[in-house]
């Protein structure tokens, strides 16, 4: 029997990530090749005409899984009955800005969108924040939508996770599909900690630790980390626009694994509400290694943390605490 369609909201759908993301969702990249979807697309009135153009293209693409499109500038209509909300809309970072610089422009938007989701979304709606500063925006949404369970509000660090996989794959000249279990700890910002201490590569001789294969701790503890931390800025410098296709693809990876589960023996990185695991202060949205099953994520527990990692995990947590204070000051 055909499955019931899932309603997926994309805010900022007329923007560049939106333009890359909605066809992926309509093709089944996010929820599977047998899962019909109804797309809800929200943007602001100045972008209404462009949004309508995106809707026209979705019709023209004749996606078999796409059972309907709602394109609107009305937040309540956009949120009505949605099962998944991908929050992309907002003011993006430009060259020379840190992600937190866009905070004052964005937090009040998310406070009002939180209320709309709380009022109109389907029960148990899963939320993914992509718009920057993604962790703190997710926290604001969680705080202002108290009836949405904290475990349903997440932010995107899968792009950073995928970037880390990509760097290791290039360095070792192995397919990216053979590299797994990197971790992004903390903030989706230049303080994030990309950690390869538990990462492995599948080789003809079995799974081998990345450190053993790379044989260059100086690179792994230095240039590798800064490359991943600074990759967003490098893309902005090269394209004069922030990443879009890789961000859209990572958003699909994030929701797909959350809903359909992570493969056995593999974890992914997700920004989730901290419960104090790994001595990360509770009450922050912090990126952890997680596994997913039956639509729920669980933080991978018990990984040994060395001194260098501890320092880096603490410093990104500190930045998140500062961002949280700044976000609240923008709201008052
Ligand atoms: P964009 O400017 O191309 O698109 C943003 C869209 O949001 C625009 O169409 C704009 O009209 C719309 N918008 C503005 N205010 C809105 C509101 N109140 N409600 C609904 N829509 C609204 O930007 P983009 O390149 O698509 O990036 C979107 C966001 O994603 C930015 O914040 C960017 O920094 C962030 N980003 C995050 C990641 C990540 O990994 N977490 C990666 C890339 C980009
Ligand atoms: C990215 O990581 O590509 C995005 O967060 C865009 C940015 O501002 O860096």
C-alpha cells in the first residue's frame, strides 16, 4: 500500500539552499524513494515572486513522489500540519562576517516562527536548523516552542561532518564511502572540533584507524582541523556566496538518518540538546556523535577523550554559552 505523504517545510525556500534542497526532497533523497512528500515552502513577501517561480519549476519537473506544494509568505499556512521543518530562511553570512554577526538580524524571526510551529505543526514535528548561527537559532526555537520536545529540535553539523570525511578521503586517496565515524563536536562555527580519534577507513585488510593510515599527527591536529573549521569561509571566498549544494545535501543526510536510522556501526554528527554528556554544559545545542533508530537519536557514550580534545570541546562550548547570552540580549 502506498505510504501517506509526509509534509516537509522549508523556510527561505526561494534562497540558494532552498533552490538546491527542494528538488532533492521531491526526488526522495531526504525520506526515501518510496516516501511521497508534500512540500511547504515559506519565504518573505519580497521573495514571493521568486518563490512562485520555484513552485512552477517543481510542477514542471513532474516529480512522481511530489503530491503537493504549498508556497506562501504566511507563517501559519506554511507550518500547518508539517511533520518535518527545515529552517533555512534568514539573512546569510557575507565575506568578513562571523556566523554570530548575523544573530541580531535573525533571532527575532525564529522566536516568531517557533510560536507558529508550536501552534500549527503536526505533533512530534522534527526540526532541523540550517540558518546561522544554527546551534543558537535552534536553541531559541526550542526555548520559544516549549511544547515541542527538546529532542525534536536539532541543528545541522552534518555538513562539517561530511567535510571532515571528504578531507580524509582526499588525503588518503580512498573513496569517501569507506571513511566513517569522524565527529564534529560543538558549534557550527570556526570553534567546532573535528575529531578523527575514533574514525576508521575500510581497507582490504579490514577497518583501520584514520590516525594509523594518515601517519601524520601534525596534519591531523593542525591543518585538517582548520580546513574543516574554515571551509564555510573558503566557499564564501570562492563563490561569493555561502555553500548551497553541499548544505542541501547534508540537510537531506541529517533528516534521512534521523528518520530512517544510521547504518550499524556508524555514527553521524548532529547538533542536539545537551544532557550533560561528555561534561558538555546541559542546555546548549551542541554537536555530538549520535546513532539513530526508530526516529530517535542517541548520543554515543563512553568514547575516551584525550587532553587536546577536551580543551577543544570546552572552548567551542564556551562560545555557545556566549552566543546564548548574546541571543537573549538581542531579544530584550
Ligand atoms: P539566501 O539568502 O540565498 O536565502 C535565504 C532565504 O531566506 C531568502 O530567500 C530570504 O528571502 C529568506 N528569508 C529571509 N527572512 C526570512 C523569514 N523571516 N522567513 C522565511 N524566509 C526568510 O541564503 P542561503 O545561502 O540559502 O543560506 C540560508 C542560511 O543557511 C544562512 O543563514 C546561511 O548562513 C546558512 N547556512 C548554514 C549551513 C550549515 O551547515 N548549518 C550551511 C550553509 C548555509
Ligand atoms: C557553511 O558552513 O558553509 C555555512 O555555515 C555558511 C557559512 O556562513 O559559513
